[in-house]
């Protein structure tokens, strides 16, 4: 029995209309990328266990995407190749087939990419709040004095920067020199 080949007993039977070929290719591609986790290359038991898991994943994807799941399989394979931790979690059962089928792409990416995405979202959120504050600002005179240029015309906005039970932080910007400081 060839270890490198997906076990034939887990392939779908041939239908006259060729519907099984893409599904069988999906199973084979998933196997090719997950077999790297098998520790004992001679173990038929490990191979069968992996093949059963792949069979379940492919069936769930086929059901969810009504037969049009090949692109989703390719996305999953991409993340299996790129993220060793993700691949190991699938193999070890830390990520079940049901969880895998419903995962978002960013959940499959490696930790570095996830952190970069979180940072990008945070920056975009802050930028959008800042843009809103810029376009909706109202200049007040005499409420605050700029410590840099001593100007009295300022505008302000509030933002929740700590937990919800803490007071809002007030950001004040001098209309004269654009110096910004915060209170709170």
C-alpha cells in the first residue's frame, strides 16, 4: 500500500456524469497537504484516520457550498501549506472538521498575519473615528488654552479608550497650531 496516495476506499464511486472527480481531487489535495503530520510513515491506522477526517471535511464543504466548494478547498489548502500550527491542529483534532468548514480566512492564518490584521483594523477604526471628528468638529473659543502657542480656539472630540466603566478620553486640538492633547 502506497503511503503517499489517498486511500482508494475513501474515494467516491464513479458516476456517469463525472460529479465525483472534483470531489475526489479535493480529498486527494487535502490528503497531500495534511499527510506531512503523520509521524509513523508505516502506520496504516494513522493514514486511515487522516483519510476519514478528510472525507468528513470534504463532505461538510460539499454540503455547505452545494457542490461548489473547490475554491474553498483551495483556500484551506493554502493556509495548511502556509501555517504549520494550523495544519497540526487539524491533524490532532484541535480543530474539528465542523469548525474548519466554518472558519474565516483570518482564523486560519498564522499568528503574525492575525496580529497584523488586528492592528490594521484598529488603525482603520481609529482613522475613521478621527475623520469623523475632523469633519464634524466645532471650534470653541476660550474653553481651553493651547500650552504650545497659547491660542484659545480649540476643537475637541471624545473617544472610549479604556474599559466601558471608565470615563471617555477627551482629545483637544488647537485650531491655530494643530497641537493635540488629551484629558482623562
